C-alpha cells in the first residue's frame, strides 16, 4: 500500500469510502509518522489509544456504508480546544495538568462527523505569539528547512497544527485565529489556513484569548480540504451567544468554482516599506493569476490600515487580561501556595504564566485602567470601527481582496523572540480581518529564494466564504504549489 500519509483529506475520505484501506490502516500510518517526528515537537499530547478506538468504530460504520463527513480521517486538534478526557493545556504551565470533563463544540461537531483524533497540537501559550516559541513545552520546528540550514519557526500561534499538516503527520488540523494564527503559520509551512467570518464556529469550550476576535478554522493540505473541515467545524451553537444562527452553506462545492467577472481589490496600503521584493513580486504574480482566471482587478484603499496593528495590540491584550483572570489557582489549573490568599494568587500567576502572557496581562490591565481607558482602549475601539468601515467602502468596488499573508517568510528560531514589537509586526496583513470579523484564507503560492514557502491571502465580505473559497481555488490552481519539505526529521 502506498504511503497513506501523503493523501489529501479529500482523497483519504474517498479511499475510506471505497474501502481501499481502513481507518485503522491510515490511522496507524499517521501514528508511525508522528512517532518518527519527535524533532518537530508538533504534538504536545498524542492520543493514539483513543485514535485507534475511534478508527475501529469508524471502520465498523464504513463497512455498513454509514458514517459522517469526516468518517475515519485521522486529524490533529490544536491544544486550545477542550477535549473530554484528553489533557488540554493551551501550552501553559498553568493548565499543564488540566483534563476537561467536556468537549468543545467545534471538536464535538467533528467527532460527530467521524473524526479520528490523533492528539493535541502545540501552540504559543494561550495562542499569544507568532512563532510557537512562547509554548511552555518547547518551540515547534518548521518542517521546511531553509537553504542556510538554520531551523525556522512554523509561525504561530497554531504552529503545531501547521507543522503537523506540512509534515504529513495528520490529514488536517483545527486551529484558531485571533490576529492571524491560522493564516500566518499556514503561509510559513506551505499549507492552507482558513479563518471564517466571526461567529461561524462556536467558541464554546475553546480556551479564550480575546473573545471578540477569536475564531476557529482549519489548517489543511488543499483549499478543498479546508472547506471539508470548516463545513464540519462550523454551525450554530446556543452555548455561545456570539455564534451565528444561520445555515452553513455548501463550501465544498464552492471550491473550484469560476472567478470570471469576480472583482478583486488590491489595497494600496498593504505595500510596506522594507517588504522583501520577493513578496511584492509574488503579490503581482497573484494579481496576474487571478486576472488570467477571468477576475477583474481594481485598486482600492483601506486608509486606516496603519492603525490596525496598534489597535489590535490594545484590544487583544485588554480582552486577554480579563479572560485570563480566571486562572487564580482556586478552581482549576496549577496552584502555588502562598502566605495568604493574595500571595497565593500572585505566586500562582507569576509561576504559571510565561513572559509573553504576563506582558499581555499587564498591557491589558493598563489600557483598561480608569486613567487610561479613554486614551487607549476607547481609541482602539474607534479605530476598529473605522477599519470595518474601510472594508465596507471597499466592498462597493470589489468582491474580495488579494494581499500577501505575511511580510516575510518563516524566520529563524530565536530571531525575533526577544523583540516583541518585531514579532507583532508579523501580523500586519492578518489582524485587519479579525478586527472586522471577515473571512480570510492563506494559500501557499511559491517558494522564496531560500526555499521557504510564501502565502497569498484572500479576504472576503462577512459571511461570503463562498467567494473566498472560489478565489482561493483559482490561486491554488494557478500557483500549482506542490512542493514538500524534505523529511530531515525522520
Ligand atoms: N500573533 C498574534 C498575537 O500574538 C495573533 C495570535 C492569534 O491569532 N492567536 O496575538
């Protein structure tokens, strides 16, 4: 039997249905691959016994011609989604020994559809970061090696998900995106990352970072695979008050649809000083690809783009500081005893949280404090409204936007770790979609001169994932990106 880990999710699902191989076969092939990929550090908690049990149950269903949309497919889950009976750490010491008694709505949907869960994937601590280096359980290494040989970060915060998909350790994975954490790691690893419209996926049972920005979505090998996964993850959930009570359209069929006559906007503010010429050239190439596929290109302006990153780095820490107040050592998670109650709080939080998380909590409490609320938080909220307005104006001229996903390819491990501002600058092209709640996808488009993947991003109107998937499929077809990292870790 050929190597089952090489298959796309789409091909694997049809192979399972046609009984060319069993779920147990393909699950075992992935377990072997994971066991041989310790050097990548992508999985924090494997759940192989559970996976094999689920695979057997799927095989029984498949034998009867039954089963859901993901029946028997071995997948990975970012360790931010609570999984019943399987440790969920958010890659933080404070949740290091936390095993939920309940299942997040997103993973519950996927389980109901027949997912086989191989294990929990690493992330930046509490999803705060762009490189996966803030994880309390060690950095994840990008499967892609540059020509210079220096190990690269896989991006973050969903670096484990992206690395695992790129290295063929799972057929696809869940991820979350607060400011770019699905799309940036996808761009850094040659995978597809899709963040749907805010409210499409339930946030219930997903460890909260910044609730008004957090959105779940898939990292996958192809655009169609990402649609298959999102189709299962999304849906109304009464347990999340911001979950949208609307039907989930057939996104899988949208993939591959024509872009003839589609108007693609090119926002002039996304041209940055100091952006590598290769990224600019790829963007121009993307414009050509879409044009050749029949789309019409229009120049648009999003004048408040330059305020997006500062606004994001006020709003996200503000919400994080409030969300993370629950980790006080009293109810669950780690606890470090002190001399009195306050001392116990302080010790627990000082030792339980890593440096970046503590930095965010301090920024967040500062911008929300009585004297500074108006100067920072309120201003940032106003900027957010302007950014949403910019997009609304753009939609009068176009149906979707094309931009680079990131201003650079994957950087070396350790390179930006001590310079938070440099790290934050990596999110420059991705945060706007979160601030405005819009669907957005990253598609692998080429390799740079160092041999590292680069991605292009499509941003669409709220709830118009259809157009985003269509444009992304057109880019995918034109780019024909099928490079794979050399398996140096095996
Ligand atoms: N890199 C961004 C941050 O550190 C985005 C993280 C995310 O989307 N979860 O906040």
